């Protein structure tokens, strides 16, 4: 039986993906990396090295200072030439560790081992062993949130099913698609590690139907082998890859408000996280590289395998620079990404690749003017969380955070669907997300 999630939209026609999913992944190793000690919203680390230290690829350089953080490792071999503090987009001062290559770096590459070529016998790996390697290796979700993966698997809930998010529903991004094309066996071995560590009955790898090529390839690997893995192909619909939406679409279940999927016996991991787990456990390499899509208004859209800390402007330069004078540069995709730069040249672009950087997207900037809400209800119809964004928006504008909470703003997944369909061009997703953040901030303060 095929299930669908509530709401959703079709923001693209597929031509956006074609810009970058027709070419092999390119490998690039810079001579300098700038590794932020904040790799995701809740992940802040402190440096455990100092200027002048020599480090080898994979050495530990940062440890988390609070819950929600994950270890950070040197992504190239070389010398630490600077540790500075920069303000991030949230105006938080974060340490940046700058490493200059010692010219002994091999090209950034995935570890090549048997797990890249065939299915591996995992009988010798225990839950404790896998979780320890996850934790030390700095494994986080590569789909966007960046939550430490080992914490998910330390749950006391009984896990029945692992959902592997291979939907990659965000327009323009193709890094997961290309990863699956080029590293099938490593991904399957990573999925089997997730099943092993969770004690789940099975894993379901979930694709949208615009990726049937790779879905069929993975089906050939797992079929007739008695593996606890299923392949599920879902209709292409945004935001299919949201955790709650995936649970609803695949299992026909609902995650209760305020709870995690584990509360109903489910854990969701991104397909890239499965590959990174295989690298950590079977390849003995911590999370120090990732695949990034560079696309949109650039001369040569492509996917790159790069060390964490690779500077944004170098990747834009590798893709030939901007092809528009009115550029808007986004980290991530157009629906959920963060704006990094408006206009300007690419060599002025600052920042570097983190564990959760799925793409660098260059669009032609098209400013829009908001007009009053016409009460059409489109935002409510498409909201995958079943909210009334226009009502929360009114409350947020009035500064009534208590009312925003009563309207369940905390259940917003910040997918941007409401803003996309709004005929009045209102910044619904932005204000609802700000309200959600403020609600959580006040809750945390009250707990302290």
C-alpha cells in the first residue's frame, strides 16, 4: 500500500537536477582549509590544538563543549597557521582553525576497502563498538540538521525500523544522488551497520521516483540475499525527505507532536550518513570529507568531494564563477538554505564547507515586496505539518509568542512551502521559524 504525507508542493520540474547529476563527482583538495568549531546549529566545539601544531589527516582538533556537539578532525595534513574567531550568521563568535597543507596530502578520497566493493560480514561488530566509533568519528546527520548520530542510537526506545532518507527532495541538490551512483556497496554496508546497532527488524531505503536508476541498482544488490533491507519508491513531492513526512509516507504512522520518531520505534538517517558510517567503522576514517553540489547560475555545475573546511569561494571558482551580476548565493537548497551573499563577486564570498553543507546554489536575485494577506488558505493547505502559517504569522508580527506556541509553531519544519505558494509573497516561513526559535529559547531559559 502506498501512503502519502499531508500537504506538500512541486517547486521544480526536474531540469534543476539535470544541471549537476550528469557528471561524475570531482575530487578537490585545497592547500588551506578553514574548519569552523560550529558545524551545525547546536554543535559548538572548542579547539584542542594551538597555532604551530602539526596535524595529520584525521587527527582530533575540536571537542564538543555541550550536548549536541560532535568531534571535529583535521581534514588535511599540515600546520595550524591560525586560530581566529569569526561571527557566524547568528552573530555568535566561533573559533576557526586554519590548516595549511604540508604537501603530503593525498587527494581527498573515500577510503577504498572491501566495503566499497562487496557486502561485509558484520558479525564481529557490537552495538557498543559501533556507537563508540560513531562518537569518536564525529558522525552527524548529513541531511541538514547535523545532530550527532550516536546520540540517536543511545535511545532506550525499542527501535523496529530504520528509514534511510534517499529522497533528496530539495530542488537543485544532487550530492546524495551521485553518492549513491558511485558508492552503492559502501552505502548498503552503512545501512546494515545502522540495523545492527539499533537492533531493528529492517531498514527501508526511501527514494523519490526521479531516482529510479539508482533505486534499481541498490535493489539488485540487496535482493535474494536475505538482508533486512527494503527499497521503497515514493512520488516526487516536496518535502518528502522531512522526518515526519517520511514516516507518514512510508509507514502510514504519525510522530506525536513534541516527540522524536524513536518514540514510535523509528530512526531516520540520511543516505550520506550511512556512507559516512561505513567510512568510520569499516574504513577507519572520521567524518572529514563530504560531497557538495555547486549549481545554479555558475558556468560549470557539478558535485565535488572536498575536505571539511574547503572555502566557498574556491568551489565557486572551480565551477567557473557566477553567470549573473544579480547573484544570490545560498548554502543548501532554495527552500531551506541560508543566504550567504547578495551580489558581489565570488572571490569576496567568505565561509567554508561544514559537515552539513549539502550545496552552494547561485540564483538570480529577484527581490519581492510583501502585500497584505488575502486569507486564501493556500499556506494552510500545503503545510506538511498541518499548521495554519498565516495565523502564526499574524501572531509573530504582533510579538505574541504565547499565541504562536498555542498555534503549534514549534511543529514547523521550516520547509518554506508556505512562502512558496503565498500569492501575497509574505515571508511566512521566515517569521514562523523565528517564532519557533524564540519559543524554544524561552523554554530553555525557564528550565535553567
